[in-house]
C-alpha cells in the first residue's frame, strides 16, 4: 500500500506525479529543483544556492514523512554541467555524515526542467 506525502514547504508538482510516495517504511522522493517555496521563484544566483534550495526542498518532504537526512539511503543527482560537480558536492555533503552518507550517482544530462542546473531525488527508509 502506498501513501502520498505532500509538504506545503516544498514545490507543488507541475505534472502527474507526487512529491513523494511512502510504501511501507520506504519513502521515494521525486526529483527536486531549486524552486524557492517562499518566493515562488527559481533560485539561480549560483550553483551553490541552487543546490542548497534543492536540499531544503528535500528536507521539507523528509520532515513531512517524519524523517531526516539520516534516513536517506540513496540519492540521484542530475546536473547540466559536470564542471559544477565539486561545487554541488560541497553543499550536498553538508547534509550528511561523511561516515554514513547514502549511496548515490551523479549524472550529467542534456537539460533539466525549467533550465535549472541541478535536480536531486532521494530514497529514505524509517
């Protein structure tokens, strides 16, 4: 059985998908882009600001499901330019304990929704 998880503190989906789905003890969070929920605008001032905004959106959804970044077991990072990898990684790493960080892949893609430079999805387990 699945339960739709929706946080008012993260961007509303713009298509036929949910922010997250809880199935048993596993939470599947859809890819988040740097939409600043407070302003309704994309955060595009720097790759660091974009990444921080994405992580803030993920955190809001985790919180809605009663979880934290400690529960995350897997992330997928999609970036428009692999040259930004180090800068994205620097911000991303601030949200996880180095010794228990989740599994992940980082993939450069041709384009991302709304022209953003980073999108991150996550899987978490209670």
